[in-house]
C-alpha cells in the first residue's frame, strides 16, 4: 500500500504545475450523495452516468492527442459541455496540442431561412472574442436532425475558410443521427447531461446573434454539484478508477425502479442473444443446403456429360517417372497421372476445346 500511495503522489506532483496552468475549473469539495433531479429512470445510476462520461471523454481526448497534430475541439453548446468539462480536467489535457473552445450555437432543430446572414453575424461575435481555431477542428455535439451541427459548421467555415472540420456525435441510441458524421459515440446517459442536469452553457439563438453580451463562451459551473463531481473524478482519472471513488460509491444507489429497468434490459438482451443464435443456426443450415445442392448439381451435370458423350480408347503413355498417363487419340494432348486413376472425372482428362473426345470417358 505504501509504494502504491507514493507512486500516485509522485504522479500528482509531476502534474501539479501543469494542472494549475491548464485547469479553468476547480472542484475540491468533499464527496457526497447528490440530491438533484435525475429525470426519467433508466437502468443507470448517477454514478453510472458519470463513469460513462469520464471514460468516454478520456477516450475521445486521448485519441485526438494520438494524432500528433494541433487540433481544436469545438464544444457545440450544452449537449457536449459536460464531456468537455471532463476533458479540461484530465491530467493529459494539453491545450498546446488539443485545445477546447466553447461555442454556443442553438438551433433547436429549426433550419435557417438565411444561413449566410447568420454566418456573418456569428463570425462577428467570434472575431470580437478573439477566438482562434486551428486548421484541424473537431465539433463535438449531440446529433439528431443534424441542423445544429451543420449550421455551426457552416458558420465556422465562413469565418475560417481554411479549416478542416470533423463531426463527432455523442448520442444515446445508435442510428439516431440523420446526417453522416465522422464518429458516433453511443452513450445512453447523454440525454441526462444535455437535457436534465443544470446547464453549463448559456443558449445562444440566431435571434440574438447581434447581441455580443449573450455570446458566453465559458462553462458556468457555479453551484453545480454534477460539475463538482466530474471535476474531482476527472482530475484523478485514470490513476483512480471512477468506481473506486467515494463520489461514485455514494451516488451508485440502485433503487427498486433501476433494478426493474435492469431486469427488463437483461430480458431484452437474453432474447436478442437467442435470436442471434437462431439466426446463426438458420444461416448455417441454409449454407449446408446450398453446398449440397451445388454438389448434387455438379454430379448431375457430370453424369449427363458421361451419358451424352460416350467413351473413347485412350493411348496409354508413361511420364518421365514411369507413371501411366492418357493421350487423346484425336487431339493428342496428354493428361496427368490422376486421369487413369479417376477416368470418370472428365476434368482430369486434357483435350483441345473443340476435341470430340472432350466429354467422353477414357476406357482402356
């Protein structure tokens, strides 16, 4: 235990200065059970949701770091805000390589009647804030209709024409995105962070694009216990797994309702597994039938050829090692050593394409 604690302390000290420079948000309050509105009951506890968010955020950020090129992550509003908050508090967070900017851009699924006009106004706000983007940009957002992320992409390309943009979707259900995206992460708790928990990002609608004061590009974590929990856990992750933290343990209460949801999911999974097994067995059966039909058809055709072609008397020859081979008396092509051993297999006898003996059986 002593060595393990020493190792962690060293790592903490090694990153202390780096953290102080990079972290915009500070947690630090004692872990506790949070008494907050949790929305619709699912199979996941609050602890499960935070664990899912921390692990996914770490995976996304580390994968972008591994590209070894300057990247800007654009946090496109409320949907990805908690994920971006976690990224900003990991010890691997390195804004010199992969930085994060918060750009609220609220569309509510409504397409613009004048996208160009919106782009001009939004670009003015970006320039006023002195916001700079690297040539490689990744927009992270919840993507359903795609209206919001496409509008934000359009505005950014208008303002920074030379940038290359990739779109990463964080969705609760696979296939919900109506537009193509570069990556899609399926995270069942995503609706909790985008719609249920306190907002980190102030909405910024196109009707307000002329108003600079409403364009707020910082996360608002004041008085937000979910944000506190995320910050504290993220700052120690992955050295301390989420499930080992006191935060997780205090907020991983499996109620009767959650237990019921889990049982329902288990039933669904079991049914799907059985359906997969039945489907696999059916595919195997059909494949066997197909192969058997092919074999029987091949034999039928061979038999038909034998019956229609008749027989001929081959010239018996011997190859250089003294093994018997057949020579056709008409086209004078010779077979291999297998033909004398399997004379009824016409594929083993060699003939010219127009030889009359091509479909005849050699009989000595």
